[in-house]
């Protein structure tokens, strides 16, 4: 059990379990993008550890960049996405892989898709380490999913509660 601010969290996935999901996603992505120009677009802040580990497990040579948005306030999605760092890369004819730590309502993802749509990319797919199917309100396909999790707030491995907990190497679930 850990305490962050006013809330208590229990370990839900160990660091080893998380690494095995990341490794398996890296292998799938390497295989599917073999011989293609891949640009990984990590979504900050939450994806910083996932992108770092994913990139280390990959044997191919992708371009890696980041975008920054915010839609969370405390423990619930606001449904309102703010752009903080936009797209600076030339996306024309590139294969884009959006990399998210977690997809909850899908509002952030829908917003990103809207921004990327008209940039002439060769393809746009999404990889998320964690997915809460019960919370998802979009019909955008999630091509790579590390693990589906229950609709409970989590912290660790990049994800925060009130800006803390991102450096935890396991994943922790809010105690109901
Ligand atoms: P969405 O727009 O509702 O899909 O939320 C997406 C973003 O909110 C994710 O990229 C995370 O950064 C953050 N988020 C969603 N669920 C959680 C959670 O359980 N803990 C911490 N952050 C979360
Ligand atoms: Mg995120």
C-alpha cells in the first residue's frame, strides 16, 4: 500500500509484469513496421517511461518525438483537452505511431487524431500500454494495447495523482 496526498493505492502490476507487456509491444511494432519509416509520437507527460522502455526494447530505428496535452484534473477526465506542445515534425509520408500511457475516455486520442488527420502521413496508428475499455467513449481503433485494466484510477509508470507517483516502477490502483 502507498499513500499519495489524500489517497491510498495498492500495487496492481509489478515492474516485471509491466516490462513484459512493453517488451511484447516492442516486438509486435518491430515486426509490423519492418522496412517502413516509423515516427513514434509519445504523448507527454504520462508516456515518458513507456516510450523510453519501448524504444530500448525495439531493434528497429524509429524517429521519436513527443506531444503534450492535458485533459486530467485530479482523478477524473475533464473532457477538455489543452494543447501544450504541438506538432513540429514534417509528417508527410511517414508512418505515425501515437504512443499513450493509458487510454481512458479517449478524448485526448480523438483530439490528437484531429490534429494529425490533414498532415499527409502514410498511416496513423495508436499504441497504449493500458486501456480502460469501460471508460472508452470513442470508436478509434487501438492497434496495440499492452493490457486492459478495470475502470479505476491508477498511478505509477508515468502516470500521476496530483503530479506525484510518475516514477513508481509498478502500477498502483486507487483503493475503492
Ligand atoms: P482520456 O483523454 O480520458 O482518454 O485520458 C487520457 C489521459 O489521461 C492519459 O494519457 C493519461 O495521461 C490520463 N489518465 C487517464 N487515466 C488515468 C489514470 O487512471 N491515472 C492517471 N492518469 C490517467
Ligand atoms: Mg497521457
